[in-house]
């Protein structure tokens, strides 16, 4: 998961600061040296790191901090604020024309960054907000690009405009805008061609499209897993074509996350969204303050609440909570809770947003192995309703029958029962971890 290594290292630095009580200037400098190394290892650009450390150090060794009651907390607060500033401070939306005026959005990026899928994700987002989008297939070079856009557009319930692969992308873009005008559509999203690397021909084509029609927003899609290359690509596109914002894809992957911390500071353009998975719903608004909080291990409760509200059946969640309290939580509830977690992006996604969950993540992940969900479901469905409702009655002969019904070894059933018990214990603990009194934060309960 993105930032996991960076987050662990920063938390260790801050842990050592907290243990000192009063801080000296030397303590702060030593800690910031470790922060610097952690950021560089996360593939944040050297120039950005240098400016960041300088800003933090200047603020951290001031009299107000050093003579304060809790200087360690003040240093952490300053690091958090500077991280937010580094990533852009304010959340930036895609700028749309008012009313029924047509907004033209041109998607750009290298091949393999996920541009076509992201175009469909954006279309779905805008449709959910009451807009009437049209996806235009302007990538005539990559085999199956048009078909991929059509499939994704159909899944999102968004019309896809195509003229095949023999017409120039400039003409397709012009025709798409006319089609939108005549069919009362108010957003045109141009899925342009990518290349394996930045080249003049690619840039020229984008410039010709911008010269032929009024493009309101040029959005660059970059792969977060390419680290500093993503930053370099952003700079180049901005210089040659001009971009209005960036979407970072694959931020859920095994990436060091440096691109998210470097892009705004390097090319001056905001990150608009982050791609957090392959599903068409896996596109998150980028909040610099929430991302900084995640990096520092403070969780992201607001995003977790929003995900829960969008994906969780409140009545089912309430019933499940009551069952947990009364020790009536059975295998049917276990399966339902796994499906609800899946809808929210999976256990890793949920845990990454919870404050103070770092040390408990491995326990929960082992208790809920997402890759084995199909096998788990088969075993649970091989149980009788009575067994699912009361797992304590599962003796060896019942387990043997369940294993035969699911087509697995009895050891797998034993493992499932053990995981279920672990999960049940952890789930009882989790709701109380949210902390706070009153308001959304204090009242929020997890969906298990």
C-alpha cells in the first residue's frame, strides 16, 4: 500500500521525539535528518525534500516550540502542516462550465497509466453529480482502446462517441463536441492516445486538438508507481501542452508515494483525484490534509465515514453491532461483513484510514484473507443454517461434512473457524477505537 514504508519510518522518528520530553535543537535536527532520509527513500525529489526540511526546521526551533509544554507534539504538528502545504493545501475540483454549457475535458498521459479507465471513472463521477457526460474515443492507435472505452462507458451508463480508427483525433474531437451540443450533453471527455514515452508527435496531436476546439480542462493521468518519472512527465506535459491538474493512478499499489508529495511543488499543478483500485468506482477526491494525516499514521476518519455512508447498509450495520454485543455474531454475519468491507475497498483500505491501527493491521489482515473469499464463502454455504448461526456446535464430524461439501481439506475448515474467532474478537474491539465524543467522529461505527 502507498506510503506504508514512509509512514512507518516517520512514526518511528516521532516516537523517539515523544520519549525525550523536552527537546534540544540538536534533537530536532537529528529527527529531521531521519525524516529527510525517509522522504528521499520514498522517491520524493531532492529539491522538494530540501525545501521541506528547511521550512520545518525553521519553524521547529523557534522559542514558542522549544519552550512549549509539549515540543514533540508541536514538531509533529508542523510536519503535518508542511506536508499539507507541499501537496497543495486546498482540495481542487475539476472546473466545469455553469448550467448546460459544454465543458470539454482532455485526458492526457503515457500508455499504461490507466488513462482510458480513468476517463470512464471521471464520467461516472460527473454523472452522479447530475452532469450529462459524453466519452469520446480519440485514441486511434492502441489496439482495443476504443472497445475498452465502450465497455467501460456502458458499465457507467455513459454514451461513448466513436468514429473508428481511420479518422484523425482532431476531427473526432470536433465531431464529439457537435454531437454533445445536438444531443443536450454538457461534458465531453476526450480519451486521447498515450505513448510509451513522451514524444513530439504525441504533444503535437494534443496541441492540435486544443487549437481546433475550446478545451476547458487538460488533465494528466500519471502512474504513481513510476515515482519521480511521474513528476518528470507532469513537468514535460505542462511545459509543452499545458495542464490544469493531475490524477494519480495505482496509489493503492506497492508504491513509495513520492509522486504525490512532489507533483504540486514541482510543476505547480494540483492533484485532483487518486486511483485506488481497478473498479470503476475506485477514484477518490484528493484531500491534501487527509493524505498528510494518513502518511503520519493519524488515520483518515472523514474519508472512512464517507466510504461507509456510500457503501454500507445502515440497518444491517446496526443489527450486526447488536449481535456482536450479545455474542450472537455468526458465520452469515461474518460473510456479510466481508462483503461490506469489499464494497469499501477491502480490509487494507479501511485499516489505512483508521487512527492508531498500524500495529493491529497484520492481525486483522490475517483474520480476513481477501484472496480466499470464494473458498470461505463455499465453506460457509456448506454449513447448515443452525451451524452458521451457532459456530460453537462445529464438532469434527460436522467439519468433515462441511469440508466435503466445499471440496476442501478439513484443515481449511479448521483454519476458517480459527480466523472467524480472531475476527470476532478484533471486531468487538474496533468500534471503540474511533475515540471522540459527540459529532460524526464519536458516533461512527464500523460495518462489522
